[in-house]
C-alpha cells in the first residue's frame, strides 16, 4: 500500500492476525501488536520483519536490500525488533510446555489455561505457573480447590445472599473441620482469582505508572557483619559501592548504569535492594476491587463482605505486590542490559569502521619492560617484512635507537604504531624524544597509540598459529597491533569482541544476548564494507551475512581447487551455498577486476611465492593466498572457459545485488551508459542528467522498482572502483610529541579521540597518558553534528572531539572534560 508518508509502499499496511510464528500454541494476544507496542514500530513494519526473519533473512540483507519493507529502519532498530520477537517466542514456547505438562497431570482448568495464554512475559508466566511446577509443595489454594471450596468462593461473588458457609463444614476432614478453616480456604481461592485476573493486573499496573515508585539500596547485614571481621575481604568491596550504601531513586528516572551497579552489589551480597510502592496504591486498589471489579452481585452480609475484603488485602500483599516488585526489577534490569549491550554494539561498530591507513609501511610496537619491546615491520599489504625485539627501558636505549633507525630507513617506514599496554607511556616518550631530536632524518617519522586489547589472547589462538606458525606469540602481538591500524576490520574480526575492551559492565549483562549482539554487529560491518572473495581471509569470509565457518572453509577449498572466482554466480557451485545462502551473501561479496587480473598474472609464475596476491590492508593468510598459489586444474579450466556463466560481470564489483541486475541493465539503457564506464565521471554525468530530467521516483516507476533499490543501483554504478565506505570515517591521529597531565589547567581547550564509551559518559584520549571523562550530562544534542543526531547521544570510539578541561586531579589521575563539539 502506498501513502503520502511512504510513497515507496507499505506492503502489509492492514496485516492479518497471524500467530503462526509463535509456534504450536495460539496465545490470547497478537505478536505483531505486542511487538509494535514494545518497540514503538509501526505494525505493518513489524509484520514484514516477522515474515522476513521467518524466511531466514539476515539483518544486513534486510537493512540494505529490503528498505521499502521496513520503512528505512537502521540495523540497531531491526535488531531490537528481532530480540523482542525472540523473547515473545520463548514465552509462547514455555506456555505451551506448561499447558502440556498440566494436561498430563490432569490439573489444567479452563481458567488456568486462559491465565497462561494471557502471559506476555516470563515474570507473568512464573506468577501463574509457579504453584504447579514439579517439586513445589501443594499450595493452600490448590488444597482448597481439592476440598471443593471453589463453588462457595464463586457464590460469594455471584449470589452472596444464598451462600451458607456452615454447610461446607465437615468435622472429620482436615481443612473443613471448622468455619475458620472453610473461610480460610475460600479466602485463598478468592485471592488467587484476583491475583491472576487480567483486568485487575492491568489496573494495578496503571496505578503504579501514575504514582511515585522508588528503588532503594542499603548495605546488607551480611556485609556489615563481615566488615567487623578483620580477616574479611569485604571492606574494600563496600567502599566500591559507597554511592549505593543509602541510595533511593524513582524507577522512572534511575540511570541504567546505576541499576547494573546495584545488581552487581546485590549479587556480591554487599547490598540489599527493594522496591517501595506507596500505601496509596494499595488503598486505591482495594477500594476499586471492592466497589468495581470484585463487587458482589447481590447483598453480602457483613461477615461475607469482610471475608472478601481480607481476600483482596491478602491477594495484594502476598501475591500482587511481590509480582509488581519483581516486574519493576526485571524491567529495569532488562532495560539496563539492553542499553548496555546497545552501547557495546555502537562502540564495536565505531571501532570496526575506523578508516584504514593504506599505502604505507608501518612498524607495530608491543611495549614491554623486562621482555623488551616487540617490533614488526609490515608492508602496505600487511605482509611481515621484519620482526625484532629491542630493550628500550633498561639503559640500552641509545644502542637500540640505532637498530630502530636502521629498520625505518631500510624499509622506508615513517609510521610507528604503539600498543597502549604496559610501558606504553615510556615507549611513547622514547620515540617522541628521538623525533624531537630529528634522529630519524630524512624520514619524517610520526607515531600513534592504538588499543592492544585482545592482542595477547589472539597471539596464542589457533587462528594466529595457523596464520603465523613460525613466529613467537609475543611478536604476533606486534603484528596484530600494526595491522589494527592498516585495516582495523580485517584484524579485529579475528578477536572475540568481548576481549576488544569496549563498553562497561560487560559481566553484568546477559552473556548470550551480548554475544549474539556483538556477533551480529561484526556481520553487519563486514557485510556493509564488502569483501573481495578472491583475496580475503577465511576469518573475514565467515562473518559475511549468510555465511558461517563451514561455508567459508568450503569457499576457500573451492578457490584452492579451481582458482579465483570469475563472477558471483560461481558461488552456487560451492558446497553448502544454496539459493537462500546465495541471496543473503551475494550482494556483500565483490570480485575486483584489478585483483583478479593480478591473481591470474601471478599464476603464470609457477612456484613463485612472491606472486601470491593480497588485498590492500588484508593480511595474506594461508586461506587468502590459496587462490593465487594453485592454478586451476586443466579439467576445470576447460570446463569453465567455454561456459557463458564464467564470464566476468562488471556489476560483481559493486554493491548491486544480482537479483537487481536486470533492473540495472535497463537503467543503463535508459541513460545511455555501458558497463565499462562503472565508477567513471562519464557514468556520474549520465546518471545525474537522467535523474535531473525525470526525477528519482519517476525513473523508479518506469523501471518497475522502488526508490531504495534504484538508489543502490545508482550508488553501485557511480562509486569509483575500490570504493570503501570507511573512507568517510576517522583514521588514527599521528603525532610527534607528548603533553603531561601536569601541563593541564582548568579551561584548557584540547582535541582528542574517544577511547571508550560507557553508560555514564565517554573516555577521551587527549594525549597525556590518562583518559579524561566527559560526563553524559555534557553530551547534548546541540553539540553533535546535525547529520549525526542519533537514537542515543553517546559518542563512539575513534570519534575526534574538541573538549575543555573542567577539573584535574593529578594525585588520582582523573581529568574532567566538557564536550565543545565533534570534529570532522
């Protein structure tokens, strides 16, 4: 359906209710409607996303090639819908399992089944199902129902004037022997009915939303007791949670990082946490129940009305209030975890999309004291030219300087990359001093500091052993540090994201959710940048949308056996790459004619290892070099040369998906262009002329396609050969000298780069050996570039910023900063 608001079309504007995606059980709610409410996304978009995920589409594919179906949502928003959808599916599966269990046990009633099918969250399900779980004691309400007290409970509400509780007394039966026991049983049943009634729960939750609910934390009795014990190790931990020793905040205003900190303190048994709900909520709830929802339909005698009132009070105190408290805690924790994971995702994306430093020789330095500083000289294509160890901090600095100068001059290297680990500050000062003395002339040497987080773990991993079998693990770290600047994406995908050192409260969030989110953003970044299938490593290939470790390995084996890929269509010949996989990955795989030509030329030099091709900035691993190392067999060569399917297609070097090639060819005919002009100024001129003459929307209609698809075709045809989306992103700052924290004064204006972002602010490297903190209250929308206003006002790693020093605490090494603006 096309509208003025979205002329590209809304394919499922009036969606049909369909809960088939929830599994075998039909819930009493519509998944599309609930998704829309929880994610604040239009129902038609949610319906499309549910169908797209059901068809096994990946997020990168959906975001790039199905924009018109999702109203141009970004990857984070789509991931949020996917996560919420999985939560609802899990609830539905658990409900189905609970219903089947209760059926087998013969304890499922119509009212219980209805209550289960109304559950929309794990907390609600637990509230309803807990008394019936295996291993739980027979609850008082179940016992009362077994004694036959449900009819009098219902009669109290429907026809109280006819109810006589004395008639249910059975002196010989436990639980019915006295009037008090009968009344207690009826009260239990009424309380249970009230607590599981959908309308009642909706009303009490609405009351809480309108009132002032607080979360309060104090030091636990256990921690105070252990503090008195001299041998106890708790006092230091208590100091860490000093801010939360007597902390109170409105649940609507409490910050995400405060919730995660409180949860950590509670898990360590240092803090006691509770949710405070005002008594006015209870009073209003009891009044509403007695006068509206649970008001008897006939005249109720005083003793029966008192019994009903006691049941309402008991239901609130024993069942509903604990449910509300659990719901608030669970909701706050879930929200905090989502925001924390979102922060990790933003930081990782920013880090992976850091602009590569191409076309220069680099020296990677892994600093150290006793074991020396490890050096690795890398070619512009990340080949290892030389490795060494120098001891800069043990009195041998001058002698080692000769060796460093010799290496820099020998390989014409004027760029040094220093890891930010142990001895970083001293190593930086060493190089800055030599540069200041013009020791490396005629080379104009500069250096930068880069994060070495995860480098040590990677250096001893099977991946590193396979890639650099003859190198010492310490030298592998230096290689990794250098490559992180040459091509951050290609190097960082080799490291588990949780070891890269981004975000905060990493261990306080759901580990499966964090792992899935980080893996998803790696896939997103690799796919959007694109990979040249003939030169990329197996490690990089496995992160392309639709591929995995097994398929990447099969692609490498096919390349080893048959030589380089000539076109995207050959992917279908690879084992494990079926129609669905091909659809998901094809648009993100490139076949660069220049690289292909280089590989084919190198195959002429049989047995010459130097002939193996490697992409700019991509390490030449065993998997990546395989295509160049083995020419195709005569059998396969004769088979492919005569096939039209093996012809080179210039569109394979672009972001245009093969499913749109027909539209692209018709567009070329329309503008009078040809495939040989892809990426040239002539193509840009013809495209501009056609669009200015007829308009983008009119051209799309003429080609029987939508505007987003046409825009991708235009981008693919006009972007220059070898285009990299990271060209517009920041690259590391290279410098020649350092500043000390003692040189800082309040009001000093500096430039720096965001090193890490947390829920409470951003840490900025301003070149003094200590990162300064910009508190989140200083990061406002007005200070961000107009075209970078985000869903979250957080800054990301690598962003260049101008800051003002607010405070300097030299003793504690703390620097407070104010954000002035984000630099371009």
